[in-house]
C-alpha cells in the first residue's frame, strides 16, 4: 500500500509564538511534525504555511487526509484585545445596566485602586424591552413585540454585526427570547444572533448574560476566520472534515463553532491536557499533571482517573500576571465547561526586567513571535527565559528547531547584561540563573495551585511536560514538588497538536432545575436528561457519527441547601433511579470533604444544574513503537558541553544526546541534555531517564544514588 492509499489526520495548533502541526498515518501511527512562527496579523497564514510544509515532508496528497482539527486562540484574543464585533444587547426592562454593574467581587480584597473591567458592550448599545418572567418561568409581563421591533431597528441604525439577548429567568422559559430572535431575523437577517436560552440556559443572570454577549462578540470574528481557513484549504484541494477544539476537551465542526464560538475560548490549551490524559492512559498512569510551556505562557492542568478536571467558573480577559491565584473577578465570566487550567505569563519568550525597587522579575509580557527573544536575531532586544537558558548552556545555538533558527548567544548576553545583570550588579551567568529560578518558582506555584489548592497531593501524580520549553524546566519542577515520575513524550514541542488528533466529538447541554434531593421527582429529572440526550444524538447523527460510538455522560451540580455554589458530581451510566440519586448524594459529601475539608452527611442537599455531554467517540491513532536500543543500554553521547546547574554550584561537563538515536531500553544518567528538532530535555544530576517502547522519556531519581529530590 502506498502512502497516498493510507488515511491521514492533521492537527494544527496556533500558539502565541509558534504554529504547530502534526500529521499522523491512521494505519501505522507514523507521524510528521512542523513548527513555524505564528503570524499574529493573520493567523490563518501560519496555518496554511505549516499545513503545506507537513504535507510536503510526508509526501501526502491532500485527498488522503480524512479530517483536520484546529486549536486556536482567536476567540480569546478578540476579547483580550477588544477586537470583538460591534454588538447590541437586549434585556428585560429595568436590567439594562447588568453589564455595567457586573458583580460584587474583586481579585484582591484590599486593593483600593482596582477597577472593574470595562463593560463588554457600551451602554448606548444596551437596550431594554417590556417583558417579565417570574422565578418559575411563568409569564408576568408579556413580550412587547412592537418594542422589540423598534429596538432592533435602532440597532440596525447603529450598524451592529451581532445581537445578544438575555431576559430575566430566560433559562427557565426561552419563549420570549426565541420570539425576539425571530423578530431580529426578520429585521436583520445578516447579523449574528445569540440567545441566552440557547448558549447558557443556567441560573445567575450576569454570568449568563456575559457568556451570551461573549458568544455574540466573537461570532463574526470566528466566522470570518474559520471561513478564511476553509476557503484556503478547499482551494488546495482538501476535502477533509474540518473540526475545532473546544475548551471542554472535545471537538466540534466548523459550522457548530461559528454558531457557538464561546465554547472555543480555551481551544488551544485544552488540547495539550487531552494529549497528556491519553498518554497517561496508554501507560497505565491515571493520575497526571500536565505542564505545557510554550513561547508565551506556561499552563498546567490536573487529570484524575484519566479524566481532565473541568471547571464552570472560568474568566476570559483576566489581567495577566506572572504570579498565580488572586485574579478571580478581574475578567469576564463564561458559563461553559472549560478544562481547569492555571496559566501564567512564564513562557520561553517571557521578558525579564528589573522593577523600580531593584527586584528581578520575569513576565508576564512576552516577546511573542515577532520579534521574539533577543537570541533569535529578529530585532528583539529584551532578555527572555530562552535567552537565559541559552547562556546557561541548556540550548544548542546550532540545533534550535533542528537548525532552522540559529541562536545568537552574544545578543542574549548583551540583553541580559543591559537589562538585568548591569542594573543589579551581577555577572551575566548569575543573572541568567536568577531568571530561570524565578520562572521556575512561578511555575511551581502554578502546579501547586492546580493540585494542592484543589485538595490533591502532587506526589500522587506523574508529570507530563510538553511545549517547546517544557522539557527544559520539568525535571527541576518535579524535583521540587517530589513528583516521582516525569514522562516526556516524543515531539513534545508539538504535543498539543497531537492532542487534537485523539479528541472526541463533543456537544454540551445544560439546564437549571433547583430541586431538593429528598423531595425529588426522579422521573422529571430523567425526562430532562432524555430530552438533552435526544438533542445530542440528533446532532451527532447529522455529523455522521454512528449510534454504537455515541456516549452521553451526565453530571449534576449539587450543593447543600442554603449554599451559593455547587460541586459537579458524575452520575453512573444506565437508568436514572433513586439508587443512582442516593449514590450521587454520597459522592457529593465525599467531594465536599475533599474540596473544602469538611462535609455534613445527612444535611439536606439539592440539585442546581443538570449537565449532559453528547460524545462521538473517534478512533484514536496508534503510537509507533521505537526499535530496541542497540549497542547496550547506555548510549554514547553525540557531544558534550558545559551546562549550568545551580545545585552543583556552576557549569559542569554534560553529555548531549540526539533523541532520535535513542532506542527503547536506553538509559541516560544526569547531568545530560537530550535534543530533538522541536524541544530540548534537561536531565539534572541525580536523575535517570529511561526510554520506553513508545519512545517516551521516563525521568525519575537515580535509584543508585542517595538523593533527596526535595532538596535539589
């Protein structure tokens, strides 16, 4: 069988610094990967560039590609940069200022200078119409259709591109919103339309309004972007199905993404967590912490029992910070499931600087893709983490991206001397090590935040690092947190793109039903779940998914009666009966104790939201096994160079290995540097790396040495 007779899958992940692509042969598991600089002015240019390169490398015809999955930050960037579409807002009379008032929450309780983020929509584009539903969804004031029509015509005069509709208690009864939508379609058929009863039919009005407005703001932006990519791919002759990564860890079609783009707010970062979960499952490791360090940020997520943790309390547009925690309330909330990530401004391109008090800091500002770190030689003059790692000998200036980019060590030295070492009265090496240690501390705090602060012990997990810079720092982070095993996958620099290829189709449904569990009509709850499952099955069938590969996992958001916030509890598969409800209540007590340190079994509990995911399970591509090591377990280094290790007091002679020459069973003792085209792995003294059958590097304390990882 020739290559072009095989079927292939392509994943393309656009990050802040690089755009990554991975192509996989569905039959053999063989992969090809590429990285190109991201093109910030038009990210679709980088998308097409990397696609053409990886097709060329694999000698694959475009007709052989079965589907393409894309991870993108286009929606997030539109909100952060204020580049969303001009959008109008229609709400219940008397509630026009909900977007201005927001909520009584601040990220730092005693920060008297804190200012709430600007309203998502200016007040002159926010309108109210007479209508009212009560707390049970019953009509109190009928919808004034004439007022709606007049409002829509006023918005037409403002030349809006999209309209968001959110009525009081619309999550219980969407009839007024649906009729308003019909009038909008009659008057302005070309505008984007978002109804809260469709986008986020859940309790808490500001959260629901914020989610609906964000969906409307980014809808025209996402539509233009995805249609541009689709047009370029079709012009190349690509007929593959086109999918987009969602924030919840699933994928959906371009058409569905255009309809509900709020579900792809954290599209790109989610793919890496899914990849880490998949790899952990393959290796029998069900408790995993993912660590993704790219060029702009570092992100970490938690995977328990092979399932990524998901949150419904996510904010977009949070003020970036090199610190972690303490930022809740500084952004715009969205009520859609998002993989629970802690993200900090500590990527390879994060800029080091000295503040007015003479303290060395790192991030959150980044040199980005253009001009990039000083050592890239593209016009950047500020020192970054990448520059510091180059000075410390951890990066090979001749083999960055396989030699495509030659790193200028003198430019890195000059940048660190001018902006860090000189002002602090330090030599360049000490300043470079300080930059790395400060970044490591921030990343350790992020790992603690996603584990310890959630009630989990990091020593019970394995660490899966990836991203172009993940392997450079991971060994040190794992040692500080006493994580027993670090697993570095092959091609870690494009691992998020691989995650796009092992992700299932997913559509989320939710509704609010506040019911006490001791006064529950089980048949009512079962009927609501059945309705959501029917909606999901219809959509999956339309997307070509067979019944036998569908699943419909269910969750309940539960709380003690009188509490304000909920915990999400999974429901067992099968018939929903009283026994299943009792099991969920027991799980709630256990989860409450784990999350908050206490529980009250026997206290009355209640449901708040019912959630269902319609999942179309996609066959996962195989991972190729690497040949066994030849010439013994201990490979001969390809080179040696001095590398700085603070725990050893300075530069020490270090072996350098080309990862592609390592067979399964190979063992490397630290200190060592392991290089490949898209990433570098730094192995510290006192640690050993073993290559498994799939080519993963398994890093753990060297058992032949007396070694206290916590004091490294």
